[in-house]
């Protein structure tokens, strides 16, 4: 092994081979003479990385392709799959851990950008921004604006499912709005909640009390369709649902029914199930939802922050160190993984 070989999944380039995310600075990889990096394409039919393409690779930076058990190369060299973001439902973490492969995510890169996205939805929904935009474009008589009154935020309840990295940042960002804060998170740090002025409540109370219910929870079998018809029925008719986590957390069919009959006031959605939505998806016909293509948080700062976080993970592995941001920190106890780190320490430290 003469070089530390880093693969970037093919979706980091567009169809012409041009970088799809130019603010992702690969300079630190280029500046390290011990590193060789290159792009590898996945299977176009399954959108999965292939084991054959990852032979003789030490590290993979993964955009939106899938990494399954079948993606693991047989040579045993791969040490880290660094996701470009915080979602890891596209990676078989269990299989990776079993094979001494760490899975890293980038909480530092997305914390503020995703929180800003949630705030964007809150402000746009409460002000009925898109409806008013349509009024200006479609009519010239401002006298019809009366029925499109928005709602103020002072004293309203901002409710979050999740009080982790992003959930806590949302409450920090919304402090000046003078809202009441509640959250449900079985693993919440009570000291963090107290510092932010967040009341910890049970899950149903989030939906019952929230004027704006924001979902900030990982997608897993336990959270699949957490927001179902029963929980939507708990919400106030004046309340809004905001989802920037993963589409599968919400029963989309149940949400459409609630929106159509006015059981809730509206929704802001950056994620869908499936994704992208089908052309005949009923959500696309509703005027009480604001939709974004799983990219509302994507700014040059977000991309740069995520990229820098991934580079730090890669460089830590190359130095034989256990990086921050591992999905399963237990992989650091794996003899397979530890042996890889020892080799890197001997070669590159």
C-alpha cells in the first residue's frame, strides 16, 4: 500500500463529468501526497455502489447512492464510509460494522443549515407566503387578500420530535420569536432542554399541542410512519407539519387526506416517500403545502461545511485515529477495524 486511496461516489459529478457540488473543497486531499482520490460509479439500475468498484479502496465518501451488504469489497481494505450528510438509512451500518468498516456522518456541517430550513418553512407557512405570491401573480385587485391572513408566532408552540443536533439548533435559532417550546426525545439531555427553555413531553403531546410540529428524527424501522393518521388526527386544525428528516417518517397517504380535508392547516416538506415523488403524487396538487427537493438546506456554506466534515473524518482514519461522528461507535472495538488503523498509523503517521 503506497497510497491512501479515497473513492468519491459518482453522483459528485454531473453527466458531463463536472463537479456537481463545486463548494465541496477537495483541496486537502489534493495537497496530501500520500492520498490518491478518484470517482467511482454505482450500478445505474439499483443506484447502489458495487463491491468490484471499491476493491483496493481505503475510504469512500458517499453522496446519495446506496451502500448495502453487497457493496462491501472482498479484499477487506475499505475502512470508512463517510456519508455526505447526516442521514445513514442508505447504508447497511450493521454489515459495515461486522466487516470492520466505520460509517461516518457530518453533524457539524448540517446543524445550522437544516435549522435555517425549518425556520424558513415556519415563516413561509405562518405568513402564507406562496398563496400571497400567487395572488399577486394571478390578480391585480389587492382587495381579495383579506381571507389570506397569516398567523403571528408570539406565544405559539413550536414542537419538535427530536432534541438532538438539529432539533436543539432549531430552538436556539427561534429564541427571538417568543414561542413556547416543547419536544419529545427519549434520549434528550435534560440539561440541554432546560438551557433552551424546552419542555420535554410525550410523543402524542407534541402533536396535540404544537402549532408547528417539526420532525428531527432519524429514519429507522422504529420511526417508519411515526406520523400516521392517528397522530395527524391529534393536531390542531390550525397547525402545520414540517418534515426535513426523511420521507418515510410520515405516512404520506394519511398526510394528503389530512391536508385535503383541512384537518391541519398545511405542511412544509423537504423530503418524500418515495423520493422524488411520482408525477401523479397528490401532494403536488395541493396549495397548502410548500415543497422542496430534499435540498432546502443546500447552500454554499452547507456544502462546504459537510465536505470539510467528511474530509476531517477521512484524514483521521488515514492517521490511524477514530474520528468523531461515527454512527456506530462500537466499531472502534472491532479487531478488524483496529488492525486497519494500526496499518495506517505505521504507514502515514
